[in-house]
């Protein structure tokens, strides 16, 4: 059962299902609950250790993604306090301009990182960046993120 639940096709189907609700007004609570439940199922299946460094956090995040699709979850670079990662899946929010929906959907990844000692910020979203990937920053819980501007808070030229 674990192998089936961790398939990329199941991950993608779940992503599309939850994205449907994340894009609609009045479903923020349901979206948060669904992403929370999905993250906790992943954590229960994989039982990751707490990570202490940006490199360990990024590797943990990557290992919590579907084994048959890990090439879509890339570690771009790691600095002293931050791991920069990318998601190269075709997001159901790509090109919609709806970065609020992205923020709601990424509660899944933020929950994974919170439970393993980190925090995650979406820096660029496929929803409005024009890119075919998302850019994320991951830091230890003990480090601040005030210098990182989340995609849903950035002002975009009209």
C-alpha cells in the first residue's frame, strides 16, 4: 500500500484534486485540512528524522517526495542558512496568476518541513512567474525568514 500511495501519479492526482479547491473562494479551510492530512500521511509513511542543516532539510524534503518522480524536486544550491530548491512538475495552477491558491496548496510542503525542523517559503510560483518550475527556500526553524519575500506577497507589474 505504501508503494502505491507514494507513486508520482497518485501525488499528481492528489495535487490536482486539492488545487481544484485551493482556487475557489470559500474552500480555504478545506484546502488547509486536505494538505495537512496529506502531509501527515506522508510523515506517517516515511517517518523522517529531524534535520539540522539546510542541506539535510533539503534532502529530507526531496526524500518525502514520490520516489519515481524525485527528479522533479531539485536542490539548486545551499548556503550557510538556506537551501534553494525547485519543483519541476507541471502545476495545475501554472499561468493562472493565482498565487494565493499556490500559498494554500503549498501548506503541504510547509507542514512537511515544520515537522522535520524547517520552514519553507515559496519564492517564485508557476502560477504567475511564467516559469515551468517553482523556486523555494528552506531554512531551519531557528532561523528567521524575514528577508525572504513569499511569492504571494510580492508585487507584480500589471
